[in-house]
């Protein structure tokens, strides 16, 4: 209430990273790729991006027995411009991580064998900006209960129309690519075991 009296809007930018591991994590890549294609088609429409975010969060919640490690970071801003700059900074950082940029334009080679290696590691990076205060996202998410609450809070932010920006990155970005344990340590050093 105090912030509102001063006429200032509180903007929060946060990124959540979740590492899933196991032989059954590959289907989540289908959900992520479909949401990615829909996001590109939506050309930045926050409602459609938000629906994709909800679908991704719900899928992650269903795969909670595969969660291995996580990390989160964020900051509070009183200026929309500064918040936007931080969103761009996190976007660039997420996009530069190992195999986190899907190539939706490449056609599959018809000579490629149909049996493709199935990755046992998937890292999902969710970056959002929102107005207001969401304690479930502005805390240490290095335990499973807190992470579940954070994913549910992201879903609620969409339905309350409080999201200002949504970005999703994931690695490996394509079926058939593998993310090894060494690559995890090298490209996602901040992940904390759950």
C-alpha cells in the first residue's frame, strides 16, 4: 500500500532454472517446443505466451519426481525501463547457454535415422517480469515445496494479467540433442541440488 501512495510501480524480474533428469523427461521437450512455436506465431502476444507458460508450469509440476536441481535470481525495479533492460540481459544470458535455442526452421533430413538418442537431462529457464509483489517467487527456491509454490504463482500471475514479459529457454532445445552431466556443470553452474 505504501508503494501505491508514492505513485510508484514495483516491477520484479526473475528467472527460474529447473533441471529435470531421468529416462522419462523427454516428453517435456514436446511441450516446450510446441509452446515455443506458438510463441513465435503469437509475435509477442502476452496472453498466448502466458497460456504457453501455464502449460509448461503444469507439465513441470507433473514431472516433480524428475526434479534434480534448481536455481533462481531476480531483482526489484521502480523503473519500467530498467526492468526491461534486465529482462533483455537475462534473455541474452539464457539464449547463450548450451543448446538452448531451438531451430524451428530446419527441416529434418530424410536420410536421418528415426531412432534418436533420448536425453536424460533437461534444463528449463523461465524468465518473467511482473508488477507488484509475489513472495513465492521472491525467495530461495532451492527446495521442492518452494519450487512448487513458485510454479503455481507463475500460473496465477498469468490469470491475474500481471505479467509484463515472459521468456522460456530450454536445453537441449531439440529432440535428439543430448545434455551431458559435464555440459550441465559447465553451462549451468548455479544449479543447486534439490
